[in-house]
């Protein structure tokens, strides 16, 4: 993927949900979509770009190593697909099936999730 910043697709601070109030708003007002490995809450925003928030529970992914592995895969996938998404706030949570899935399986599940989110 090429971008205007030297050919790198970055995950900048403006593309992240950071404040608890932002997460609460997405949970309370947004709609929920998901698949076998991930659940996503989505809500339209007025920033003009898609923003990502992660809510990955230890119970669903195991210890810190498994949780961080799932987070890395989600961030990478979002970074590569965010140009296809409308201006939405997306909070992604992992389901138990993500714990034992390979990185390729996680990426495939995320690909399907981005397609569902981008569909009108």
C-alpha cells in the first residue's frame, strides 16, 4: 500500500480511539457486527476517517503474549484496510476462537469483518 507519507501506511494517533468516553459512546450508540473470531461495535464519526479501538480480553485470548499477538494482527489489518472504510469508529473485541487461531486465520476473519463493516 502506498500513501502520501513516503509509501508507508501508518497507524497514527488520530486513527485511534483513546479516551474511555469514546469507547462508551461507540458501545452505547453503535451497532454490532461480528464473526466467529471477532466482535465489532461501529458508530459513524465526523472526523472524516476510520478510527480503531481495541478491547481484547485476557479471558478470550489467554495471557499477555496471546493478547498482544491478536492486537498486532488487528492493528496491521486495520492499517492496510482503513482506506476502504467509511468514517467510522470501530471497537474490536476478540472471541475465544481467536486464542488458538493462526495469524492467517485471524487475518482472513478480519478481512471478512472489514467487508461487512464497509458494506452499506
